[in-house]
């Protein structure tokens, strides 16, 4: 018989897609006001694998991914997604978003993103939000799944997420200063 117990706290990770790079600073400021200081943030990455956001946000698009120092309870994912949706609206110009935020969390065995869109593999977690199992960690690396978003299948993002995972594992062991931040 399995015995229910509280889930492990997770490493909060938020991806940011935008056209106008200077917008990142005020977006990150709002995120850190809510979720505490950043632990690491990726370098700029081109975001050209899909044209989904171009009509709304412009071209070229860029992505940065941020991980936060403080861990979060997994059940906070719906509230985190609703907050980032509010930030997207805050920074919009009329009906046009200027930033897309992809909140999720890292656990030793998986990387999960939040979405408001239902699909066969997504699990409802409350408040209109679904959890999307995006990557699994097995055999020493992240493995994509048939539904993994194309950008999260890219080596640059997976390399960054491996760094985040390593830092998270050290955090869990109480060795918080063992890795240097990635810029």
C-alpha cells in the first residue's frame, strides 16, 4: 500500500519569450518581487522554431529562461500561472501581448510547464490550469516526449535546464553555493 505524503518542493522555472529585449528587465523585476531572487538565468536564445507568436509579438523573437532561488510547493502551479498571465496582460499593448511567460517547475525526475490549454497528456491541477509533462530525466539526460514543445527539445535549453537541475539537487542537499550562476 502506498502511503500519501507531502510532495517535494520544486525549483520554479519561468521561460520568457519576447521581441523587445529591454522589456525583460521590468518583467524580471515583477517576477522577483513575487517569487524572490533569481538563482540563474539563461543567455539570450533565438526563438524561431514556431511562428505561433510572431503575428502578435513581432519578429525576431528571443527566449530567456530563469530559475528562482526559493523552492515552491508544486500545488502552487495554478496560482503561479495565473500571476504570469496577469503579467502578460500588464505588459500588453491593447490586445497584443509583448511577452509570453511559461512558468513551470523542476523536480529531479521531470520538468513540468503550466498551461491553460487541455490536451490528452495534460493533467488538470485547478483554477483552469493544466500541468504539461514536458521533459523527463532518465539515463543521465532529459528525454523529450512526443508533445514536448520544440524549443524545449533544443540542446541550448536542455543544457541550461541540466544546470538548473544540478543546482536544485545541490540545494536539496544543502550545498547552495557549489555552482556558479549561468549568464
